[in-house]
């Protein structure tokens, strides 16, 4: 292998390798000191409590919220109006669209 000592990358690889070696040496020194904090052991997980169930009696309650809405209400079925007696004709229906039943 031929070593090229000139060019734009000359010496850059050597400096980079030297920096990595120096960082590794400092790290080993700091971790090997007698007063250095030792890595913590993983804490043992506390046992999870079992799921508990409570018995509750159902109660009827009023719903405290009103949901305002707007739009059209359309019948999903049509009502056929006709006489119950044969040969009679309906001449007038006295309700308008939007009327409510008073029954």
C-alpha cells in the first residue's frame, strides 16, 4: 500500500484517528478512577398491582347537557292520507309543513 503525503486529504485521516484515540483514552481514564461513579444497576421493577373491580348499582340520571343543532328534519316514511269509507274524496287537508301534533 502506497502512502500519499500530499493532496487535499493528506494528514486529515491521521489527525482524525489521533483525536479518536485521545477521546477513548480520556474516557477510559475517567471511568477507571476509584471515585468515579459506577454505572447503575437496572432497578428491579415493582410488581404491578392486580386490577380491581368495583360493583356499582345502575341509577337513572338526567343528562345535564343540551346539544344544539340546526338543519332539516325529513320524514323517513311518507304517510298516505285517504278516506276509510269507499267512494269518498278528501277535499282539504288543514295542516301545513312544519305544524306539530297536539295529541
